[in-house]
């Protein structure tokens, strides 16, 4: 019985860790997903919009 429980724990630990990290960083993850402009699934390449970074640079350079 203990071996079966141990095997379940070994199998489920990584999905639980990933889910915990996603829950912990959900605001950042949603912001990042909002900037996603394209994904190449076969090559696992993602492109993000830099408009937010550029706007922040402009706003901080105007105040200096």
C-alpha cells in the first residue's frame, strides 16, 4: 500500500509544483500572455509585444 502511495506522489509532484508556481505568478503570467503576439508551436518560439516596455521607457525619460 505504501509503495502505491509513493508512486502516486512521484507521478503527481511535478504537475502540482507547476500548478503552484502558476498560481503564485498568475498576475505576471497573464500580463505576459497579454503581450504574446505569435507562437511557433513546432519550434517552441514565442514573440511578445514590446509596446509596454517602450511606453515605460518614454514615460520615465520624460520625467528626468
